[in-house]
């Protein structure tokens, strides 16, 4: 599945994930089957580690990004938004240090002709013998490691030879730093305040893989929080707690999340502290987000290279200083993958039956137990039969619902099949219109996780579903699981 075979052993991986039934292969298959994510350029044989998002994938990732924006902008008043260009002045990357130092160590294997990240050999699979790591099999012949710059180069201007070399941005953060002065001038904010951005970034990763976990084109959700230097430590702690809370509130199981402070030798030279939010993926504990105390490195660098003062003058105290920066940097695709993995479940349930029919034999259903706020579709409206006025009433209910929430109307196939389809895309509620509905304008509302059904009036249903989407939610997986590892908090 992954380029360079980064996936090693799904059984071990499932064990690593605390006994969950989920594996990366199951997620990939579900995403393809239900149109969340496809390999890109598939009709041409695909292009390594790039993916296209289908309808439900777009809705899910938009919900993740919207939840992030909401936490940054709507629920606070000290952060403003920006959307900077992907192509920036090449000097940006000189100043930021990316041109000289945004490299990973690369080794080639002369035998299998694959390339590996030298610092990830222990997690990768040998090109010939996937049960071994590169360098472990007898026939492996690895070169010395050499530094490889991850930025994609391109040319600005119509003629390649005379055009200026530019880079696709490898992170969204620099677009924030270079706009510090603009924002300070026009937003009427003063430190502590933040600038947030969501957008595409590009890295020519040596070993992409594990589906959308590591790709060469991905979306980041980054926020730079500018603070008086003496408050940096306190704001770092604040953002650790805030970001942890965000994932938990959106339903990730706390015992599948941990904060991992970086060791001294892992820290960038300018960072005084960094912690990664890690999630227990089927491939083991892996980074979801990095939260860093970046000091005044970025503003100082850009001030020097651009010859512009990037500082704050506090009129009240008469003090002039370069703010320090706390940066929570998350990935939208990685977060979407974590939510999918955490939501994935299989269970044996009684077969669904149409009204008046005998219950069917038990069957195994696959269900995405997504937080309703993240679920691509919040409610599906299903007429039991395609006659007797049921489709007409169902469409009326659907039209009222879609004015409030993302809704879907489906009248094709048996009711059991339609429920299974909605379970697999994580729809929290199915509204079934039956013959009683036509008589008394009530409908059965089936709840995805418990399968409980209740009869509610069609009038007011849209408001009720909207209210339920916004209500606090925890995954039912928590009620039944034995805890695996403790929730480690810093
Ligand atoms: P990694 O160690 O996994 O390469 P990083 O520490 O280089 O990640 P950052 O530069 O801190 O990552 O980027 C912030 C976030 O952007 C990461 O936590 C991750 O969620 C996301 N991200 C980074 N690189 C990729 C990628 N190649 N594909 C998908 N998401 C990515």
C-alpha cells in the first residue's frame, strides 16, 4: 500500500493500537469504498503518495478545519486569520533557514534501488524483505547518508532559464511571520495575540506513506501566538492544554492520545521547548501536531533579511520588544486520519427488517463513530418504501433538514443496506419515513451508535438534529474498552 513499504505488519500494528479492530488497510479500503479518499491520478496508474478527496472526504476534512477555525477564531478574541500565498519571495526561505537546513538524511539501497530516511530505518521495511528493516537483510547495501532538501523548486516567469527560482511553501507558518507588521497595523491587536492560517504545504518527503499520514502535498493548520518574552513559558503551557482539549472534545479517546516533550537533542536550535501531540495509530504512536516555543527566532530573522523592524512598541510602558512565538502546528489530513481511525468500529447486530417483516439474521456492521460535528453527513432521510406518499413526505423532511445541517436523501435499495451505508460514512442519525409517518407526520429517528429508535414529530426535527450535533459527545468505545495506556500529560 505505501511507497517503500513503510507498513510492516498489520497484526502487530493492531496490537499496538490497544487491541482495536482497526488497521490501516481497513481504513484505506473503507475510504475507497465509500468515496472518502482515492489514490490520485488513478486512471494513469497513480502517482506516489498523493491522494484525492472524494465527497465524504471533503466534508470530513472541512469539518476538521472548521472545528479548528472555530477553536481559534470564534471561541476566542485574541486570534485573527490570514491566507498567505503559496509562492513567496525566495528570500523568505533563506531567512527562515529552510534553504540551508530543511533537509532529511537520505540513504539509497544499491540492491533494491529504494530510498529511505536514514533516521527512520527502524520503522521502515526493507525493499526486498519487508519483514526486515533496511540494512538488516544480507543483500542490503546502503549508501552513506546525505542531506536532501525537502522543498519543491519551481520557476516564476514563462522562461525556465531566465525565470526566478521559487519554492512551494513547505509550511504555512512563514506566511504568517512575513505578515506580522501588516496584521499588527490593521487588526488592532497587541501581544499576546495570534495569527492563524490553514492551507496547503508541500514537502518532497523521502519516504511518504501510510496513506494520508505522510504525503508530499498536505494541508496544515498553524497558528503563531506572539507574546511578551517573559510570558512565553506560560503561553506554551496554555497551548499544550488547549490543543489537547480540542482533540478530546472532538472525540479522540484520551488513552490513544499523549503529549511527548522533545528531548534536548531533538529540539530545533531556536526552540526552547517543543511537545508533540501523538496519537496511537495502527502504525504505533505518531505525531499529530507539534507545539513549539520558538522564541524570537522567526521575527528576528525576517527583520534582518528584509531590513524591516518587526517588533512591538508598547505605548503604555514605553517598552519596545520582539515578541516571542508559541506555535501549535497541526496537519488537517493527519487529524482527519486520526479521527477516522478512532471512529472505526465493527460489531455484530441484528439484521434490519422492513415494517411487518421478520428480523433478519445477525450481521456484522462497520460503523464510523465520528463526533457528530465531524460526521460528513449529519442526518439521512429514508422512506421505507417507494410508494404510498412516503417519498414525498421524506423529501419534505429532507428539505427542511438540509436548510440546517448536511443531510442526505436516499430511497434506493433495502432499508438494511441503506442503514449500513450510512453507518459506514458515520451518519449519526437516520430518519425513516414509514406508513405511520404519512398518517401522523412523525418519523423514526435511529441513532447510529446505540441503534436506539425513537418516534419524533417531523415538525421541529431540523432544530432538534441541529441541537444534537452541537451537544457534547464522547465515543461509546470508551464505555467498553479496558484502558490501554495512561493518558500522559505534561
Ligand atoms: P514529521 O516529523 O511527521 O515529519 P514534522 O515535525 O516535520 O512532522 P511539522 O513541521 O511540525 O511536522 O508540521 C506540523 C504538522 O503538519 C505535523 O504535525 C503533521 O500533522 C503535518 N505534516 C507535516 N508533514 C506532513 C506530511 N508530509 N504529510 C501530512 N501531514 C504532514
